[in-house]
């Protein structure tokens, strides 16, 4: 736990072998927001969105020594993360109040808008110089709107959608397309490095724009690969032999392996 916490109550649960500690209101005002260095002992992390990818990403942060406050619309889904030591909050507002950096990894842009911008959303509870990082595949215009709203509250916002799927999330090998203030993105690198490799893409919204371009590229690759396989089969080639042959040449790619089910 952060070394500067002020504890007001301790409760031991033998069934989960976890020490549950309740913190005083003074703790909620402590932390290391931007630009103080990020460290596992002092930087408080919030996480909203614990689906297949979000849960794996949050788990990696806990394993790296960070204390997480999480929110889940379905609290039962949070039990695995709670068993690792995460604290379950009652709302996005509560998560923001007790965090220096709040990550969101939710389903749709409408979910992002609700979780971040609603009256009891992240920005309503975020402390000055704290940061909200949206890793959802969302919309560039919404990312810009959130950035502007965050700056109006003397906070920061980063749009950082990812590519790599559930396996990349589990293994910490995600491609992260980060955008916003370059100083804030650089400051977040210790956290991004736990989840994958972050590339700075430019001003607010550019991360989401990069994700759209990424999906166009993937789609074009998959169409080409599929057409190649169909042609090879109809022409009488052994498709497996064809695949093995092209993987070593210019047509070889990660997408070829994924389509064939042999690469993660």
C-alpha cells in the first residue's frame, strides 16, 4: 500500500487471506498527480471497465505493485481483481476522488461519455493535475471534448486506444496509441510499459484517429489474405502448404498467422 496512507480501520478476512484497510478522508487528498514521478508506492490508480481486456490490463498493474480502486456495473465481475487487492468503489466519481490516474476501458463511446462526463462521472471527482486515460476504441471528437473539459478543471485527459486483443492485454504486449499533451503521455510511460508499447500520436483525438486507421489496415489485410486463400484453394493448391510458403516471403505477416490460428 502507498507508504503515506493514513489508516482508520483494519479488518482481516480469513476466507480470502486478505487484509482490508479503510482509509481516512485525508488519504483521498494524498497522491502523486502530474508531474510528480509515478511510483507503485505513491501513485494511486483508478480503473473502470473490467471486461476480458480491461481486467487483464488492470491485473498487470496490480501485479506490478500498484494499488487500484475499481468500479464495475456488475460488482461480481470484480471479485478476481479484489482477490488481488483492488478496492471496489461505488461510482466513477468515487474512483476519481481517490486516484491520480483513472483508466477507462469500456464498451462504446456512449459509455465513455457517461463514465467520464456525467454529473457523477470521473471529471466531477478528479483532483487538480490528475489524469484520465481512455483506452476504449472511441471517437476522436469525443476525445477532444474530454480533453477540453479536463483542462477546464485543471486536470488532464489522454486518449490511448489499444490494439492486440485479449492475448496482448494478458501478456502486456498491446500497441497503445496515445494522444494529448506530450508531457503527460511521457509521464504515463511507466504505466503504459506494464501493458505494452505506447507511441505518442499527437494532440487530443489523434489516438482515436490512429485506432481507426489501424482497423482499416487490419481489415484490408484480412480481405487480401482471405482472397489469396480462396484463389489458392480453387486453383488446386494445398492451402496449408501455400500458407507455409508465403509466411517466409513478402506476403508474410502477423495477420496471416492469426487467420491460420497459429499466432497469438
